[in-house]
């Protein structure tokens, strides 16, 4: 069958760093360390066939940048596909200029890959972030950032737009090609960059590099240098006044599409050999990849091995399962035996969504599906206040505790026999916050337990949600607390009821998820990205959970691009909804929802005092006497895996959680230390946490 081509990962994640020369490759497994690479070639360092992890996140006191690595996969007969390699001989269907008729079948030899990346930053031109207002369309009076700039041309200048850049590893006819390209300001180019800024100007959004390793041509995308600054001058400037919207400010976060063309020599056309040209070369051609990718540039991840309670992979897996028939045996239409056709057209998909449900007979695997969720809270204790996490092991991971793996992994005996883990499984599931309980701090008890040992108080996870700031004056509804995705909760419900498989007991390895190595890259990369608490969020905001922005599972729907055209339209005024998402996203269309500058939100997303007196609103109503009752306030954490508060009881950041501290963070972010696994501590649970021998330690603090 004719080959098709996809770029993986479908969404890659680069990270800022203030080192202009030193970088590493993004981790490609959830909870994994980044990959060390040669600084000249960009190739991963490999020892005995294994890519090596980084041992340092800084060089000469500067934070190294994280490169997003992309590869082209070919699909020509197997669902799982394989990485494309130079010299591959393939059959493709193309309307190549060499073909006598459109859509000819061609036999070709792959000679190179030409990559094109287009990133931009639209934050200063977009709407203000006001919690969840705008998630489903902006009101006509929703305020703009930099609203005092009203001229359309001037607002266009608020976009940082370096234009698209292309690289190619080698041109066999013309010699060495341009292997690197920069998203830097160039005179008379038509690009748009900010004017001089304080304290740091922005003259680049990063660069791209074409690499070749193991016979495959790959791409590295590096983001900016972490510069943020204000164009406002005069007494008191620069200043930061809010966590999300600061007029006059710019930063060098960015995002945008990653595309590629497969360059080939034409060998046959419709089975007929094609002779060489007068120079003795086979005719050349190119074919665009069928499924391009997207790159998102985020800020550094300071605790890279601590997994978020809800990752971006969790979020997009849930979205793909419930909206794109990603795993129809898990979520689909009965009888769940493959007899129901997989939907393809938009109308078929819409009809499928209206009938699809979770499969009540789906059995998750303990090691693959359950334990990765249950084990995540364990590492949070090393990044939070020791007083708030007193006892050293709040989730009782040792023998006999609520999180005793030896008990939790044992399913009930077949045929209705003993089930020693039933109480613990039911207790843990009952403690989880369910859909509709995003504003309820307290768990709903499981009456069937009827055992004082399993009393439940707070609902879990006990972390901030999308909008814990709401009060009666807000148009955005409150969403105070984070909850797991629907798919995560379904998996845990099946487990709690004893419907699960223990790989250890069965002596098996859980099967891989669909899609092969390419899909594993899609998921693994996003396992190190935050997937919840979008206020506005870490690497992304709530826009990523809107199914309308995806063309397929994990894959952003891209707007058409006209070669030679720069800057997309900026928001001027009067828009009543978001951009036409069905038409696809353009460069900068994901990061524009984030805080500006990023350091302000990053600094303030430490803890939040949440009024839990009433679950619906953060207000206190008068009692029958007319007196306002005192508030019941709880201090809740935001994203400890991204923004640690403490490391083994010692404060992590010197900045105050105030606008003044936000301004300080603009310059001190690169001095903060990284939290890494203690090499003296065994990987995994020991059952006991020894404060003198912590699981994680603070390193590189200068």
C-alpha cells in the first residue's frame, strides 16, 4: 500500500533556558530525565545502545535549554509504523510534477527530510486572562491586553513573529545544506519584534537544528532564552501588577506548527522505471508529511522526575478516548468486540460520541494503568511544607498502610473468593473528587465500608483547580479544586470493584497502547507536562482540552499556511467568540492564553487561600441574624511538581508571592535550583522515608 507519513511526537515540548549554547533533549517517557546530547551535532549520547540522561541542568551557572526532538514515521502496511530512514525505498501516491497524470503511484528512494517550523508569541495582542471566562467564547466586552493600543497595524506589532524557518541536513547535489536556522530578528525581513524592553529585551524565539542519527534525519527545536521585559518607561517602571495580565510586557514563550517534506529520488512511475536525467541523476521530488506536528515552548521544569497528579498525557488520552474513538474497547459502543465500525467522517464521529460509553467489562492493568496514578502523591511531600505533610509519609506507603502496594495489587479470587484489598481499594476510590465536585473540599463517604479506620475527610487531590479565585462579582464560575480525568476515574473505579489484572500475579506484561513507537512518543513527551489547574496553567492553558483544536488524537488541527506570508491577524476589538477553531490553529495560538510574563504566574502559583465556607462561591453569606459568618479558609497548593514550595523542609524560592516578588522572579528564575532524585536512595517506595536520606534533593542552586 502507498506510504503515509506522520511526525512524532504530535506535540513536542521545548523549554526556556538562559544558556545560549548548552541544551539537552526533552524526556520521552513520563517521569523520565531529559536526554543528553552532543552540543555540536544535536545527536543523543548513546552508551551500549541506551540514550544517556542528563546529570546537570546548568552550565556555567546558566540553565540549559530543552530541545523538542521530532522524527518522521512511515506507515506503509502496519498500523504501528516505523521511523523513516535515509535510503528507504517506498511506494507513495503523489501528484508529483514528474508524474504524467495526477495521483500516480511512485516508487521512490528517500534522500533527505526538509523541516519547517513557525513559532510566534501573541500574548500581548490577545484577550486578558480572567480565569475560565472565554473558554467557550469571549463576551463582546471581554477586555483586551494593551487595550489602549487600538490601531490595527500597531496591534499587529504586539505579536512576536519571526516568520517560518527551514532546515535540511544534506543536499546530495548541491552539498551541505542549511542545518540550523534562527528565530531571531533580522533587518528588513518583515518580522515583528518588540522595541527595547526593561529589564530584558527580546531578539529571538530560539532556533531549529536538523540532525542525522541512526540513519534517520530528525529535528530539534530550541526555544528562547527566558527574557521578559516591559516597553513602558518612566518612574516606577518596569512593574508587575497582576499574576496574568501586565500591559506593556512581552516574554519569549512561543508555539507553532512543525511540518516536513520527504525528499526523494524517483525510481518508478506506475511500475515503469524512470531513467536518469542528462546529469545522470534520478529525477527528484518531494512529498509533504500527511500529519504534521506542533511545538510548545514552556519554562524550565525544576523537578523533572516528579510527575504531576494530572499530566497533559492524561488529559489528551481522556480527550482522545472520549472524542476520537482512540481505544474503542475502553470507551465505545457495545458490544465492545470490534464489530462496531470505527468512525471516520465528522458525521460518523458525532454519531459515535452520542452513543459511546465506558466499557463496564474493561479490565485495566495494575502496573500500567493503576499504580502510576496512585504512586504520584508520594513524591509531593518532598516539595511541600513539612508541617503540612507531617508524619513523613502521609499516604502510608509502608506495609499495612492505605497505599500498601502489596495489598492494592491483589485482585479478588476468581469465583467470588476472598478479596483482602477490597476495603483499601474502596476507601481510596471514595476519597477521590468526582465530576461535579470541583467546588467541594470534602469527600463523599462510602457507607459500605462501615469501619472507623476508613473515615474520609478531604477529597483528593487536594490541589487548586481552574478557578479557586471566583467570587460573586466574577462572570467565570468557580472551580476550586483539581480532579482526575473521567478516564482516570473510570480506571480506578474498575480497580476498586476488583475488575483489574495484576501483571505480576499473571506473569505477563501489559500490552502496549495502540499506535506503536510513534504513539508512545506522543504520550511519553506529554507525561512531563501539566494537565490541570488551568489558571491559566503551566505550559498551556484550558484551550488544550477543547476537542475542536484537534484533527486526530493528540494532533493539533493546523490552519493553512501561505508561503511568504507573515503575521496572523491580531485581535483588535469586538470579537464575540474565539477564533474559528475548526479552521485550525496558527503560530502562537496556544501560548497566547498564558500569563504575561510567565514569571508572574509561575511565582504566584505557590499556594492559594480558598474560602471553603460554601462550596459554590468564595463568599460568606449572612446568617439568620444578618451577621456575616467567619470564613473557613484552607491553604491549598497549586503545582508543587512545577513550582516547589519547599525541598525537604527548606524554602525553594527566595521570592515573595507578591507582585514585587513576580518582578524579582523575572531575573532570578535562572538561579533557582533543580530537584532531582537522590542517588543514594533506592528508586521507588521503601516503605519508610528517612529525613536524613531523602528521596529528592536540591541541586545546582546558583
